[in-house]
C-alpha cells in the first residue's frame, strides 16, 4: 500500500501561480479525487505527481521516497489521459502490452499479461481487435488495462470519463470503483464533475484558484462545507443572506430581515457579521412543519424523473430551490402561488458571507 504525500507544493508559469502551497496525503489503496472547476490547478497537480512537471516549490513523495528529479518513467505511477491515446493500428493486446515492450519483456510474456488484463476488464477474446472496433466504454477499459500492465503503485486518471455519454459514464465509474477495490492500487482521480467525485471517492480534495479549500469524505463535503465555495460548488444549495444574531452550542441564528433562521455554525462566524445560511433543496419540506420556515412564490417546477425541482422567488427577490419527490407532486405547491417551506436546524450550515 503506497501513499502519496504533497508538502507545500507550488507551480508557477512565469508570473502565474497555477498551484499554491498544496499539502495532501493520499493513503495507500485509497480512491482519492481532486475536484474543482476548470483552471483551478487540479491537472497541474496530477502532472507534477506523474513527473511531467517539476514543482517550483515544495516536495512530492511516494511510499516515503522523494520524487524530485525523477521523470515519468522512473516513478511508480501510470497515467490515463482524457484522450486515452490508444494506437489505432495496433491490436488491443499490443496496446495493453506497449509499456511492457518498452521495458524489454519478451513477446510471449507480454501477450500472457495482456490476456490476464483483458479478463480482468471483462474483454476476454478481444485482444486481436483494433481500438476502432470497440465501443467508447471498451476503449476506456483498454486504456485502464494498459496502465495496469506495468503494475504501477499509483494510478493517475485525468478526467478519463468526460468524453462518454451520461449513461456510459455512470456505468464506467461503477466499473472503475470495482476495479480499484479488486486491485488495491492507489487511485488519484481528477474531475470537475461533483456527482462523479461523490459517487466514487473515499476522500475528495476540492481545489479553487490553485489552492485546496477542503479535504474530506463525500459526506463531509456535502453535509459540512467549510467555505462558501464548497457549499455552492459541491451540489446544489440555497444561500440565504442575513446577519448573525446569536451563536450558542454550535448553532448560529441568522436574521434575514423577515425570519430568524438557525443552522450549524461554520468556522469564522461572529455575532453581528454578515453571513449566509446554506440549505440543500432536498432539506426543504413543503409542509412547513420543521423549526425553520421560509416562503417563496413558485415560478416553475422542472420534472427530473425521480424528483422535481421547484424554483421560487422569496419576498426579497432572492431565489429558492426545493426538491420534491415525484410521488409527492400531486400535493406540491402550484406555480404562481406563495408556498411555505421549512427545514431542520441540523440540515443547514451558516458560513461568513464571502
């Protein structure tokens, strides 16, 4: 089990600082994702771990060994790129065994290893086909097998599912997670897709502007955001503005001018300061029975299948989104009508207004 450690790692391109003082520890055998919007520095971090870029500051170690000065072929890593980069005129088995050929492994052993991996990725019998004869999901699995052929200690994946359609992407992320569990290899996975990171990861680091804002389990990030950016980037959230009127026993009261709403107090709050109370759409109940009540005029209801999203406008003009189960749509508030919603104190987080 091989851990990856980044200690105050930075990367500058001229005057632009793409990565700023990032410290992370990825446990051996962990499925660790780095999540963030485009341009936040997550791919730069991955390329530094892989050895394609040398940090301008800080250190990177794998299994306790410093990686400074070691190129990609000298590190115990393999990387899967977004483009997959399979050789179109080379049979599948040779694509998988390409790294072994570069290491001087005999042809018979290369073929045997490729066949083992084809069975692992459920493509037994496909070795003599060309990549163009495979589906997108099958080509994705071949790229994974090629990375695994050299037996890396750490597998680095740079948004490998982004080119796939939604249904195939959902299928492939389940396959990736199962494969990681079977092999026990440390996975570091880059994505801008929140649902992908939440579904697959043991832990997630969320990056913004070149820095890490929070690291935690999917449940931690979703239920206990530490910053306004995390609260709004990871999943849908309502942000209700006001001022902190009281803090007691870990609970903050926010005066919105129309209501006094309570939620779990986040870091950095002070009585009298501007704040926002964050509450998820699914935490809002249309019966008004919970301890915190808000009202909104319903502007539209979008049917999403298993649930619907009710989009409303509060009396002060601020938006509000509530999630309603499809089975409860018959009793849902009507479009154009003012509706009362409520939520439990433990389902909301109060953070300083950014």
